[in-house]
C-alpha cells in the first residue's frame, strides 16, 4: 500500500461538495431589502431596481465564474489518473479560495462601489484560478500524474484556458485604480475570451 497515493474519486467528491457549498453561500449572501409596508408599487419598483438588481448581477457574475472553475476543474481531473499528497494540498488551497468566494460576493453586493472590496473580490477570484493552473502544471510536469502519452498540445490548451479567468481578474485590479465600475464591467471579458480560445484550438483538438 502506497501511503502517498490517494484515490482521485475522493478528491473530486470532496471538491464537488465544497463547490456546492460555495454557490449556496453566495445565494444566501444576497440581502433582502426591508421597506415599509405602506410603500407604493412605483416606489418599491424603483428601490428594487436600485438595490436588488445590482446584487443579482454580482451574484450571477460570481456564480458563472465559480461554475467555469468547476467545469475547468473537472476537465483537468478527467486527465489526472491519481493523486499524491502534494496535489491534495494544492487542491485544498484551491478549495480554500473557492470557499471564500461566497463571503466576498456578499461584500461585493453590499459595498460594490468601494475599491477595496472590488480589489478583494478580484484577488480571491484570481488566486483561485492561478492555483488551478498550478494544479494542472504540477500534474502534467514530467507527466507526473497524467497519462505518459498525453499530447503536449492538449496540456498547453488546458493551461491557456484555465489561465484566462485569473488573468482577467488580475487585470481588473489595475483597472480599479482608474475606475471601480469599469473594473467590474471588465470581468465580462472572461466569456468571449474563452469562446475565442476554444474556436481557435478546436480544429487541432478534434484531431487528437
């Protein structure tokens, strides 16, 4: 029995549970506004538009990014054949940042106009993505935890795809020093960037 080897199914199952917890906590972080029972319909509509809609937008952004990390995580672990202690600790570090996303989403929905909150949220998202890149690099370095015959192109492709999200959030940190709102709009770049990379590489991927 090799004590340095851990069944990969256990790692993935634990990670899935943490992802589910993080997304649930994000939903709970949306604070319901409290209004007087005598408020008129028009006033209620106006205030909901001011308070609730921005909160929902922040939640949707967080949900989509965590969802993309979850998809990338499973794509990566489809190719990782076994796990060792080092990978386990890297995985725990990744899940630590994912678990914190819910808390920082709550801060963002309440104080989204403050630079320090946008910096914190972007930092957590960037850290999550960079650790996921590190997991993939470690697993594929010298084919340590993947198939020895795995194509080099496929390794680079997954690394590039995984790198897009953290690089976007890291860039938004710089933008936030110019304009906080523009930094939040910049997060939308993640989706078209991933689509462009996929479309560019799909002809070669189909030949693998």
